[in-house]
């Protein structure tokens, strides 16, 4: 789908003219007011739509009205959702071209473009019958600059969703490494098994050792013109999480190709940074591997040594993400950065606590956490802070090693958080648990079922 900007929409001959209607108000189109508002009583409630044939009375064949809700409540997030609603409706009626003319003073070009691209998304590469797509949409009133930025964000989300939706048979650690090595404007170094061993990443390697797919430790770097800040973002990159020897039941394993959603997010962000060119130095880090049961798997009771020398008794091989992140965090903390953010489909407990509505966030710096939560609000992604009380550490106590990798089932998201903190040194750190938000079993708001691309918008806005 191509997205354009033009200020002369009124005279453009198009299939569908999409206009907005604030609740209880009139629209900018007489025709719409006469038929939809006056005759049919269309109220403009948020997210509702009304389709009208123009019978040649204006250059567009049809008018689609989308309800924008109460005028005083309109914001960037509402516009993204409303545009997404409209695009879904356009796809439903198999329209190919449309012009959007929202009678709004604010420049919502960025959200509008993001909304359009989210709604146009389908993962249909393996289907013989392809999904409906629009060829072209044009936005009036919004600026080219804002729309262009929205396109970068929208494409980054598509990038992340495609990668997380890709079956584990194709989206292997080697594939992620290959993608990372071909990103424009990003320098990438990939470490293979021997190099990972030389770096002393015993926790990560243990997780990887049960799979025939070799691990790939991926370090990407973007350097802006006048870097004001140095940040590292780490994405959990378990390309398939079977649970290992502590194997998952079938229903829990079903969606575990998505256990690299954090990695997909990081790759998408790195890819977009080159287009946005912010004044920052950003490291993207992924300790990619599979968690599989086999004769070479790591076992419950094994004791692993992480990069920082701390020893970990394996209590449960299904708590593998924190082991890979532990070594990745050690690596990041040696880069001389100001801040590190990890994003991970880490715990079922977080999913139980917050559902699919919000991602969990924890860390060692309240200010950084607040800034991420605020950036999330502006980006249309919800983060909810979970506690890191020191008592959670008690459940990780081991008799024979520095800690266990799993604590009590209760408060599992926080237990994982305090575990990770053991591998953070002298750097501001935030941990984002996207176990519940990375993958939807059924559609939610503007998102279809499957990978959501969660984190991409917030992290991009945060770096900017
Ligand atoms: N990848 C899972 C967490 C997960 C669960 C992500 C559901 C998405 C949806 C993680 O590796 C895991 O298996 N965690 C265990 C930890 C437990 C053994 C302490 C869990 O949450 O059950
Ligand atoms: Mg697991
Ligand atoms: Zn996992």
C-alpha cells in the first residue's frame, strides 16, 4: 500500500473519500450530513463507520464516515485507531484507492500513517489466497514530514510482526543473524558458538546446547551524528521455546515460535533508526538460540556460570529466557552505555497478571521507568510497573550455587526481574516483559491475531 499526502483532496477523483465525524457534530461534507447524519442519525461514536454512495455528486464514488468520538477526547492514539477502523472497512468493501480528509487542526499524520499500515497488515505469505490490500491512500491536511515518520514506524511494526509470525523452522538463530547483517546503516557483529564460549557466556550456551540449530550472539550498532546518549536494547531471542527437558504441555508450546518477539522488536527498531537518524548511539543485542529437549540438553540441577562469574543452579529448563538475557546484560554493561533496556516474552506470570492489555516493566531507576511508561502512553502502548521487592530474591536462593534460575511460581514476573538485576552493573536498566502482549490469540483493537510488534513504537520514540 502506498501512502501519499495531498492538500487538494476535494477535487481528486477517488474511489472512497474518508471523512471523520466528531460525536454529535456535522461533517465537512454536505452529502454526508444530509444522508448519514440527518436522515440516518449517524452519531459519530468512536470507531463506528457509515458508507454512502455519492452517485456522481462529488468526484469520489463513495464516502466513508468514521466516528472520531468526542471532539475534546481526540488524540494521536484515537486517530491511529480510527484510521485503522476505516482501512479495515475499506478492505472489507474491496476498495483499492481512498483519500482521507479529517477536518482536524492538529497534525496527526504520524498516527494516521501508522494506523493505516497496522490495519493493512496480513501474514498471508503461506496462503494461496492472499488477503485484501489497498493500493493507495492519500491523506489531506497532514504534513508530509509527519506522514513519512509514521510510515517508518508502521513499516518497522510490519517488520517485527512478520518476523515473529514466521514459523520457527524458518526464523532460526542463523536467520536472525543474517537479517541483522544486512540492515542498512547498521554495523553488525555475529558471534558463533566458539566465540560465545570464549566470552564466557555459560548460561546462554547451556540453553542453546540442546538444539541442532547453532546459537548466534548478535551485536548491532547504530551511531547517529552527534550522539547525546548511549543506549543498548536487548531482545529475548528464543526462536523456539519447547521448555527443554522440562517440556511444555502442547497448549503452552503452540505459540512458542513467538518467543523471539523481543528480538524481532530490536531488529525492527535498528532497521528504522537508520531511516530516522536520531542523535544517539544505539546497540541492539540478541542472544539467539532454541530451547529444545535432546540428549545434549542442559538439565535440571546443572550449575552454569554466567559471563560475570555468578553461578546459577538450573531449577527449571523452561526458565531459559533469563539465562540468555543474563549473559546479554553482562555484555551490554561492558559497552560503556548510559542505559540498557531488555524486552522479553519472559514469564507466563506476567501474562496472568496483566493479560494482553499491558506489558510489565521493572528496573533499577524510577526516572527511566517513568519516562518509558510516559513514552508508551504517547505511543499507544501500555506498560505497568511491577515491584522488585528484595524479598523476591529469597525464592531464588540455592544451597549449592549463587542462585537458582526459578523461584516460587507466585510473583513469577518479579522473581524474573530480580534474577536479571544480578547481571546489571553500573547502568540504568529497565526490563519489559511482553509475554502477554507480543502475540494475540484473537484480534484486539486495530491488531489482528498473531504477532503485535509490541515495543517497536515506544522504543523508537524513546530513542528519538
Ligand atoms: N517463553 C516463556 C514465557 C511465556 C509464556 C511467553 C507464555 C509467552 C507466553 C518462558 O520461557 C517460560 O517458559 N517461562 C516459565 C518460567 C517458569 C518455568 C519459572 C513460565 O512462565 O511458566
Ligand atoms: Mg521457557
Ligand atoms: Zn521462553
